[in-house]
């Protein structure tokens, strides 16, 4: 039989359950694991603080690793095309642990002007307090990236598709430029919006990929989880001797089980998210009811060409759009009946929110402007409901808002 595709692998690979011949992943909740004798305990601890993993495998304590989580990590590594995935209690757990593991006082970190607000807050408002020099550029401007890179740039951090402004930078070119300037520079890419189904940053020069599995990978808004995926050496630093262990941002076995279950339907769900989002974005643009629609699949999107080159046959399930005014945007959100007014994204149910007053309210006016985030911008996580029902809901909501705000 030929090699399985990723879809088949994440649905049907269950080597680890062989001892019990179980089709589903067992939830193993143990925190501590007994040693055969004192030498066994000492040998399993030998690698702590070292550069590579232990010679003697085995579980010690679930803040280091636990069997259900490790099984999920193996599947995530397959999905993302990396050697090893490290599971965290949330996407932000993965972001913070990655930064704390590889960045130190005095380092130069180059990041984007537009990104998820939690990461933005960490980079902009917290890291400088620890002596890290954080510089921001518009990552779509390759010349600006090249000009900002330095021989001591320790990390370049960006998102495949930015939250919430839907910008798409050329990751491959950014990684190339970063590694030319400093071969040791780590290129870290948050791939949450694109998902591993549309893009594998590790195949295009990235060193570490971040996923908030809270979003599309799990897909049902009932679990917080995150991953950092890389080669085995970096993963070891991230995991046992790195900051997962010391931050304690550990993925729990029950959550790992839930993510594994959600992940099995991810290819089917995500195809529908992409299909719905394309149809709705096209309708929005053609309707004339909105000032701007940001969806990388639209030919009018400023980064459409990069998105076509970079993404694998789809453009994701996220749309950003601007109604004709802030008042109309606010009124419209209050009129929706099917679409849920809520933060987060990647859920099977449609979620809509106002970034300037909700998710991205930690950004000041200047930061909002730099990120391209206007007062009237709305972020829409398109669910897997019927696209025509969603369009009908958006239409009634915006038409009522336009009438109310006349
Ligand atoms: C792009 C992106 N990265 C990371 C995160 C953080 O993920 P979590 O909520 O799982 O901590 C989010 C959350 O919305 C996100 O949108």
C-alpha cells in the first residue's frame, strides 16, 4: 500500500493503543511514574538541563511528559511536517514558552506590526521590561524586513495570516533573509489561521511553528491547547529542559484526548470553513454593503498573489471586513441572529467580534493604525453552517444597521 496521506494518518494511526487494541486514545491521568530502582530514577533524570534528550526513555512526572499527551504530540508532528511537537496548555502557553526558551536579555527580536493581541502584548508591553529589544516591521515589506535584520537578531516572529487583519507575508523570503543575516536566528511562525492543512512553515525555512489548537485543530471551542513544533533538538529545549517544564503551561491528558478527537475531523471541517468563507467574502464584496472586505482568496486582496503561492489550495475560514461606519458595524453586530457575537475562532459555529474594543483592545491608537486595524473593522470566523443561511443573517443585520444609522 502506498504511504498514507496526512488526513489518513491523523484519523487512523493508533500504534500507541496497540497494547489494548483500542481504536481510541486512552486517557492516562497519572502525574508521577514509579522507577525500577534508584539507578533507574537517576538515569532518567540525567538529561535534565542538557542539550539533548535522555538516553534512557521513560516517564517521570507529567509536567515533563505524559503518555496521552505524547501520543497527540506525535500526530501533531505528522500533521505539521515536523520532527517533534510539544504540547502546551494553550496557544499562549506555546508562544510564551518558545520566547522564554530562546530569547534572553539583550537579544534583538524582530516581529510584525500586526498579530494576535496576546502575542502583541507580550512582545510590545512585557519583553522590553526584561531587556529584550523588540522591533516591529510590516512583514509584507521584504525590504523593510531586510533593513531591520541584524547579525544579532535572535528571533523573527510572525503569523502566516495575521490576526485580525488578514495580511499574508512571504514567509519563505523572510526566513531566507533572516538566515542570511544570522544563520542562528530562529524564525518562528504562528500558523493558527492557515493551519497545517494550508501551509507547512517548516518546509519553507521556519525553525519553529506555533499552533493554537484551541482553534481549528480542535474546532469545537471546548478545549484550550497549543503546540510548538520543530526539530528534535529545539523541541527538547522547549520541553523537558526548557520552559514548558518551568512555566508549567502543560497540556493535560483529558484536553489532549479532546484535541485528538477534534483533529480527526479537521480536514473535513476545514474544507467547509474555506468554502463558506470564500462564498461569503465574494458575496460581501459584490453586495456593495461593505467598505472593505479582507479575505486572501479575493483577487482584490493586496496579498492575494503571495497567498496563492503560499497556501495549499484554500484561503482559510477567517474574514475581516469594514462596514460603512463604526456605528453601522456596532449596530450590525447587535442584529445578528445566527452568527454568535463572541471572541475566539476556528469553531464549527460562526463567531464574530469587534477587535478594536474586544480582542485587540490592549493596542493603543498608534498600534492599531500600524496594524491596519480600523475602528470599524470586524473579524468573522466563518463556521460550517450553511453559507446561504450565514449570508442571509449578515444581510439582514447590515441592512437593518444601515437603516437605523441613517
Ligand atoms: C493567531 C493566534 N495565536 C495564538 C493565540 C492564542 O491561543 P490560545 O487562546 O489557545 O492561548 C490566538 C488566540 O486567539 C491566536 O488567534
